[in-house]
């Protein structure tokens, strides 16, 4: 038995103290911290994410009389007042920087995994998800006349579903603007839904020697240059070389494009894709677009398993802080899953962690016990968690 380290500590130790200190030095707190360091704040908020706490009062109640605070690495006084102050005033970019450290680590761990496509190129999916807010409580996140919202613009690596770049904006920012900031690597493939169809921005990807696959809009005007035969039994309907025919289209994208039409038997819909990749088979291009659903699963996972729909504070800084720490928790669980070679879903791992944060066993022992003992023991472990 591991008599020295709590399960919670084994999770959060993925971020070394030196790395934490470097991030804090980049964005120092302009006001007194009220006895709570950035690390204390991070650990308390990560605890809230892992154990599904619902409010600052809930976090305080769980940690106030806890005998494991020192073992968790917490040295400050965890009260809802201190947490609210820290969330309000400590720069959220500290936790964005921590997330970037974890992203780099996760990508190294998952680099050998398959993206489900038999191609050599790296494939990235780009999309955005809206989180609705109350306009009277979050007036800075104005979205519509009577509604507030924020958007989570995300670029994920389809190898391991690891987010490589995330931007948080208010809900009024159109998805297409994220293309101005996303990371573009030469030789990689970027997959978009039709909401990102902006030919000037797509041409910048072409100019960077990268590739894109995007769903076309029905009003896209073009001249047909070449048509190639396709296997209609695979769902393909056409594989064409085209040039845009409108003045704006020719100005924004002066080169040729490939147009592929595909009938999806599952949804009974006809999909039309545009791409600048002329070497891959048409069926592979259709398969690449179909893999875009992984980013939808990523958004669904974090909304269902982490606390990013109900917020512990109403300021922009507090909301961004909570989201970035939630992303850090996702990345830490993903890293642990890979490091320990666990054949469990991330949702299942998080459920097990949620009621075992104060156990002093190795991570493999904990997951092994649950794998062999079955679902019923999850609820008996809740007694251990409640015995603070």
C-alpha cells in the first residue's frame, strides 16, 4: 500500500511546483492574496472539479474540517470568501499557462496513438461550443438581447482527443474569427464544419502548406474543371476539381479546389466537402470529416463531467479561471490514463477518483480494485469520502 500519497496528490502532482511558480511569475497577483496562494486556489478548485462540488460553500464545507489538507498540498485557509477573492482577482492566465504545460505533456504521451485514419498527416478538428449564462448575472458576456453566453473555441488533435489550442470569448464572437488565432502546422489537415467557410482564411491555410477539409454551403458558386470516377457503393457521388466563380471567391481563393459529394447512409444526408488535398482518396476525405465528431464528444464530455455550466463566481476572471482549471483536470486525467495504461473511459476514471481522493493507494491499485470488483463498490467507497 502507498502510505505516503493521497490519490488526489498523485493526480495534481502532474504539475510540478517549479512549473507552477513559473506560471505565477508570468502573471503576479496585483493585490494581497489573503493567505491563499495560486497553488492553494488551484488545488481547491481542482478538488471541486474531481469531486463534483456545486458551490464555494460546498467546497468550504468539504475542506474546512478535513484532516488531509497538508497531504493534499494545501497550506492556506480555504474559505469561500478567500476562494471568491482569489477567483475574482488572480489572473486567469496563470491557469491557462498551466493548461498549456499539460497539453504539451498529453500530446507527447498520445503521439503514438492512432487517429483512426490510415494516413501519415496530423489531423485537427476545429469547432466551438456555447455555454449559456444569465444576462443579469454575467452582463460582460453579452450574446443576444436577453441572453448571455460564452464560447469555447477549440482545436483538438484527433490523436487522443487532446485540445491543442483553446480560446474563450463571449458568445457574440463568430466561430470563424478563431481561424485567425488557431495554430497551423505545415503538412497537417484541419477539419471544419461549414460555419467556418471563409475562403480568405482557408487560403491562409493553403499558403502555410497545410490542408483543410470543410463542409461546403449550398450557395457556393463554382466552375467545374475536372470530374473523376467514384465508387458509388461506398457512398461517394462525385469527385471534382473546381474553381470558385464569383468575384469575391476568385479574389479570396484564386487556386483550384477539390469538391467531393458523399451520401451518409446513417443520417440519410448528402454532404459536400471542399478540400485542397488532391492526393488522398475521396473516401478518405469523407472519413476525415466523419472523425470530426470527436470534438463534439470532447465538448459533451467536459459539460457532463466537469463544472463549467454552473459557475462559482460571476466575474469574467472567475469564469475563465474555473474553465481553465476544469480543462487542467481533463488533461491530468487523460495523462494518468496513458501513463498507467488504464483501459477505462475518462468518465469512469473520474467517477472512481471522485469518491477516492483521500485513499492512500497507488493509482493502479485503485483502478485495479474497481475493475475487478465491479460497479457496486463505487457506492461503498462514498463512505470513505464522507468520513473527512
